[in-house]
């Protein structure tokens, strides 16, 4: 069998999800958590990519911002919170690490290794090989003063215990991949460190492996492969179900997605035709309204009035101003108050959200930093006779 470590991990999380994803090949959109993790991983690669000069924090933040995809989040508040978390991760990382100090020998290193052992043949007592190909990507491999360090970045909030890190099968597989590339280092196994770097906390949990631990991890891997080959794909309820894209197919969840009735094709065709007709009528009405509004506004300008009266009501002129902000000035105001990161992407909504907690002097300074971007004139209607 040929499979990736991520596929194996999916099976350990939920066998049915593995079936949907790896066997049935049912694709789902990447979750916002996965998109966030991918963006952070790309930024970490950018930070440590070999070159004459390593990027500073400001350049790393710019790369992260350019790679950012706000469309995957459910609301602007959620998107701003996630973006701020990403920036904080980078700030904490640079506080604890100088990219120039790391002696990196590889980044996002792809591997394929063979695992398995001989087993009795079905027909006789001879042994035949039972091997499998495992593939994956190692985030980073460093050369340390006395050996090597294999690092995998994590963007999850929950950290495991040290005991779980010592037993982590992912790190063991990555170490076996490293040793298959550099077999002479098997003799120096006690000088090779494997680490999980939890970026949200700025904490690196490290461990080492013995030959016995590596063999135990391989045996566990083979046991999981045997379960896959026996087609055992029962669903596994867990807190991770909340982020699963297969709920509508899973017997544990799909009932909540059932419709009360199915829509037949005739109903759909009627709805399509009616939608097209209504949409056309709306567009015609909208075009006519725009022309009438222009005529009324010209009349108001001509007569020097802001309201006009008709038999069925009155129409008043409105003026809507759209503002933009001088970002440099906003930063000068907010940084001393430790509020700048809350509005790293300067917009009116983000600024309004923090106004309530700012001192009066800062509020007044922010108001002066507003610049009129454009003005739009419109009309409002008040129905009824004899309006005044």
C-alpha cells in the first residue's frame, strides 16, 4: 500500500473520514483552520528560505498579509481575529528566534520510505515481503552543534503532554525518513532531536527516539494499515467533528442535513424562469430610478432646494461621505496605546470597535486623521400628503 502520513493520521482520527477522503475521493473545501495553517507554514518557509539576507519581521508580516485569504471566514470579526493571531505568532517567533542563527539543511522536505517486514506466505512456510510506501513532508531539518533536529510546526491551540510527544508516531516516521536519507546517522541516534513547535504558544516540545521506539512506531503503523486493508471504516465521534466537511455524508450527522421534501425539476424550472423575469424587471426599474433621481437632483440644484414636495409625499436630498484613513497617522496614535495590532488592516469597522476604550485625546486625533474619500448624493422618500 502507498499512503501519506496525513492519510494515516486521518484514519486514526476517523476511519470513515479516511474512506471518504482517500478511497471515495470526495473533495471538500479546505477549512478556515487549514487555510490559516497553510498560510503560517508558507510564511515560516519564507522566513527561513536560504539567501544572503533573511527577511525581518516587517517583511515576514508583509508576506503573511499578501498570502492572507479573508474569504474563508464567516464574518469580518472572525477574520480580523485570525489575522491578528497570525501577526502575533510572527512577532513572538521573532522575539525568540533569529532566522540567521538557524543552520537549516532542508525546508518542506518531501520523502518516501518503505516500511514493513516479511510474513509467511499463504501456500507454504516461506517468508514473503510485506512492505508499504509512506510519503510526507518534513517542515524543517536543522544541523545542530552535536547532531540534527527535525521540526514540525503546529498552529493548533491545544498542546500535548511531553509523554505524548515522546510517543508521537509522526515524529518517529519523520525520523525514519531522515535516517533513510542519511543512514550513517543511525549510529548517532541519541544526537538527533525531533520537535513539535507550537507557534501559537511559542513553545517547542522536543524528544529523542531509541531504536526500540522506532520499531514500535513502525509496528503501530503496520497495524493501522492492516485495519485499512480489512476495510474497517467506522465513524468516530470526537470534538473534531465540528470541523469535518463530511458531516452531510456521515451516518452520525447527516440527518440534520435532510430536507423535508425533495424539489422536483418542474418546480426548479418555474423558479428559474420567475427569477429571470423578476431580475430583468428589477434591472429595468433600477435604471429608470437612476435617471429619475438625476432629473430631480438637477432640479434641486437649479432651484437651490434640498426637499421637493409632490401629491404623494416629499423627497429629500441626502449626502453620504465615505472616509479613508491616513494609515501612518493612525499607527502613530494607536501604537503607544498597544492598540495598533487590533486594526492592522485599517478599516472603519475595526477602528469603531476600539473607539470605546480609547482616551478622549486619542479619539479626537483619530477623527482628525479621517480623509473624505468620496461623496455620494441620494434621495430619501417620506410618503403621505401635506408632509412638512
